[in-house]
């Protein structure tokens, strides 16, 4: 289904906000975003999204006004008082019951806006723990995307209208009168509340939380984005932690991660034991090293399962390159590791023992497996095997073709059985002819006829036994095919999980605002991110694979030889140097270069260079 022109223009606007300011609204629900954007466009008297994008590029200050419209900061002290009362009476006692007396209590107010909810939970905990217990044990993290709202929260100054819903006793106890009609949250309690900018979609969660408050924020995100955020929330909470959301957010479809503790007021407890698949998704999304290792272990398990499959199998991508060949396939066709990545058309396998390229095209067009039966493969003068080749198209979740899996089933045994069956049938026909001749010649000899009939019955029994063996072999072949289909489905699922991990890693590298260059042990460039490209003007495709000291850019790379050599010898020690350089615009700059060793499993695998312009 094609996107309407207006929707395409709106998506272009969101991409511009992401690239120019780092705000990623692509995971938000489109109707709400479009409605709020339209409201702001009416203020500046612009109708089309394309025209508004042009306006933003000419008037950069307008972006701040647009963010104020999109980041809805609706909050207040003790908003929905009954829900906070339930939290104080039911949930906080459960949190304290499993915590030793002096153990810290960690709370995260996600999407805190101007800080009222963060200070509300601070008041609740101070009332329950007492002032001294609160100051010594409690740490509250308050985060939001809106930097202006966070500044309001840091100042902790509120109007008399904002605090009017507070009971007078609490107002006098936790606020100081700081001016005419303004109140300031007491500084000794304020020190326990930490404000910071955090993007729920892109940034890792705050860990080891006892309570996570995110009220009426998730409802603005799409279902997929909600799932990713909830996975991060699950990782951030300890096993006995609780999640407090808004009255418009149910989470019943995420029962594998959270279960209701008080459904009426939308308070949920963490599900500590989840399935292995969900655990991997949670851990991968959190960026945890242990989780990454677990994912790698599962990927290795999957790869070993494919590698040791007794049936020869290869995988060809959509560009026609050989990307996988298991051990059986390498032995059968004499493939080596150097053949991986080569075009299939350059390999003998593409046309011998059967023409594969036309069958691959047929599988792509028909989007179903193509079978090539009884293919003869000559491996020596007296060594001939027979194969049944299956060309299976590989599709992703959007039904887009990724490539093909080609399976070579060895049916030599079954072919031999067929030949034996044919030979037995011919022998049977010969026996019948001999019997007929014997009957014509020896009609008078009843005893000989009886003997011949007995031989015929014996031959029939042997034929029946042979047929039964053939049926058994056919059943075994069907079972093997079913197992192969199961293996292919598991391969597809693992591939999807790997793609999600790769997308996450690509997002991390894209969001990094400092130049990064990764060199292998031979000092050839393996990674050249967008920030380095912007500094020196050398495109990524021009830099990858080149020897670092062959570069002719504004950075005096020869002066880095000693620093890089020191990092290689020091292994894990960081080396830093500041150089005079000329950026791609011809401007003289002071460039700070941090050099450190890249190690994998305690083995040096290369060098990481971090570059940034030093502000004088």
C-alpha cells in the first residue's frame, strides 16, 4: 500500500527533526503527532508539511516552538490522588518489606515534565521513611525529552496555583515561600532528586529500580515502540520492582513482562521469570553485555546446528552471492571459506550437478520451493550418487525475498532401491514367461508345475518385502523433510533476532556525536562514522579498507604513529593527543584524539580512535 503524498511529507519532516536535532518521533503515533503539528502550523499560517519544513530550515528557532507543541507536559502534584494513595498504602510497604533497613531505594520518574510527579513520590517516601531515612536511602531519577521542562524541575520553583491541591500541612513541610505567590521545594529533600534528559526510545534504561513511574506517556507511542520501551523498563526494574503507569495504559497485552498489582490504578509488578525468547529480547534491547553474550551464544548454537546438519545446504542472498554452506555441502562440492561471498554464477556448483540459477529465478517468481529430482552426481568412476535438490525462497516478515536456501538430499539409497525394485520386477516377468513356457511344455507333469508355482509364490513374497522396505524409506524421507522445514523456520526466527540487534547497533553508531575510527591489527580502516566524515570530508565508502597512514586529510596522521603504537603496546590503556588540523571546510581547528586498544576475549583486535574538535 502506497503512502499518501501528505504522509510522505510528514515522514520527511520527522526525519529532518531526527537528523538536525536528534529528536526521534518516528515511534510516536501518527494521528497525535499530525494533530499537534497542524496546530502549530496554523499559528504560523502554513498549510502543507513540505512548506512547513522549508519554514523550519529558514527559521531554526521555530523548531523549539514545535517541540513545545509535540512534547505535551501535562502534570501536577498528586494528580489522581486516589492512585497515589494506593501506591502509598499498598505498593511502597511491599517495596520496603523486601529491602534491608539501610539498603538504597531507587525510583525513576520517566517523562517527568516539570517535575511535579518526581517531587510527589519524594513527599510520599519522606512521609513513610521520615526525613533522615529519606535523605540517606532514597535516590529519585527524573527524566524527560524537554530540556526546558527539566530546567523548571531543577529549579523546583512552583506557583501557588500549582501547589494549591497539596494539603496545607505538606505544603508547609516540604516547600519554602520564595517570593510572591511562588514556592520552592526544600533543598535538603531536593538533593535526592536528579534531573536529566533521556529518550525512552533510544537511550538505555536506568538500572536496579524499585519503582518506575511513567504515567500517560506510553499512550503516545506506537505498539512496536511501546513493546521496546516496556522491555527496557523490565530490564531496569529489580525482580521485586513495580511499574506505575497512567489510567489510559493497561499493559494487559504484555503479560509476559508485567502482571497487575493494582489494575484499577494501573500499578504492575515485574514478571521475574520469563521465556528464553523474551529474556533475549529484553536483554538485547537493554544493551547489557551479559545479554549480548547470551545472544551470541544462542547464535553460535544456531550456527552449529546448521553446520552439523547431515544434509548438504547452502544459502544464496538476493544479490546472487553464496553466503552460507554447511560442512556437508563443503565436503560434497569441494567448497572452501574463500568461496563464501562469491557470486554463485562463478562457482561450478551453479551448473553442476544441476542448473541452479534458472531454478532460483523460478523460486523467486513463484515464491514456493522448487524441487529438482534424481540429479546424478559423478564423484569417481565407480562412485555415483543421486540427489534431490530443493530450492526454497527465504522471505522476511514483510514477504520480501531475502534469498534462497538450497538443500541437497542424498537419495542414492532410495534410487538403488528403485533399481532393485525394477530388477525384481523384470525377474518376476521373466519368471512368469518361464512358467508359461514350462506349462506349455510340461502340461502332463503336475509335480513340476506345482514346484514352479511354489517358486513363483516365493518370488512374490520377496517382492512384497521389497515394497514394504521402500514404503518405510519413503516415510523416513518425509520425516527428514519435516525436520528440515522446522530447522529452516528456526533459522528464519534467529535471523530476525540478529537483524534487530544489528539495527540497534547501527542506531547507536548513528547517534554517536563524536568521530569514531576503528582500525584492525594491520591499521586498515574498518569503521568510519558520520562525524569523522563531517570533520575531514572523506566519505565512508572511500575510507573503508584503506591503510590509515595513507590518508591525505586535514588531520596530520603521521603524528599519531607513536600514540597508536603506545595504545597497541599498552593494550587497554587510553592514549590522548591534541593536534592542529584543518577540517573539511578549510578551518584550522584543534583536534583531540583519544586512542585505545580494541580487545575481544582479552586479545587485541585493533585500535579505536575517537576524534572531536576541541573548543578553546
